[in-house]
C-alpha cells in the first residue's frame, strides 16, 4: 500500500456479540477478545471459553485487509478510523503544523482533528498492518464519513492536506451530524454483503 488507504474502524456498541454477527456478513470475523478477570488482563481467542467474571474491554474483528474494533457502550457510537500511510513522520509533521494534537503509544499514532474525531495512522510495514490478511479476501472499497454541513469542506480539505488523498474516503454532510463513519462498501471473495451500515451494529442514540 502506497497511497493512503483505510484499513480500520472502531465503534462502541451495546452488544459486542450482536455487532460481531453483523460484521461476519462482510467477511469480518472475531479474532481476539481483551479484558480482565479480577483486575488481571486476559486475552481470549474465539475458541477459548469465557472465564467467570470476565470483563470485556474490546474485541478485534478481522477479514482480509479490514480490521474492526468493538468496545462495549450504551449505544452505537463511532470512535475513530485507521489509515495506512507511506510516510508516517511526514503526516505527523503536517498535522502538527496545522495545530492538530498527536498522541502515540507503542503500536499506534493518533491524530486528534479539530472536528472531534480521531484518525489512527499506521505505516505499511507496521506490526498492526502485517497482521492483516490478503486484500483480495476483504477490503474497503469506499468509506463514508458523515459530518455536519458547516464543516464538510473543512474536514475534506484538512484530511487531504494532512493525510493525503485517501481514495477510499468519502466525506458527506448531514445537518448537525456528529462525525461518524456511518456506511462503507466492502469487496473481496469473503464478502457476502458488500454494504456496511453503522446502524447494523446496534441501537444508536435517539436524536
């Protein structure tokens, strides 16, 4: 991957199992659960029995070159999207020049945009990307980021200026919308249903 490409979405959902079942139609299966028992961290594979007292923190779901993280929450809410970039330090530098906040840990770099959503950055040779499968199995063909009408142009030009031309990203607008990836199209031999909707992951807050 040389041009920036979206590989990752993260959502909070009321029922992780229900959301994971919806993702399976798109060729995205559970691969690991992370949580704790009595304060001790535990990582579980799909085949592992869930121990008594297990508190789920997040679940990773993957199919081909697509990764979707689910975390428990009272309703469906968008957390962030992830993009593979060719030159991560250059993207960080451009973000800093524009006054965007940047946070980093051992495996991930996040840009905090001025519009109350985050973008995770990964380089093509990172461990996170190397764990993904073949793009022919499953990949994002298009991803729709919906934002409020009055910031659409700023979001679109800002992402292009900092991250680059993300060919799979479409910025759409809706009156008073909180920024969220609300739908996407997937393609690949594992994909049964190519049209993904955020609402399929559970109940969204009433407006």
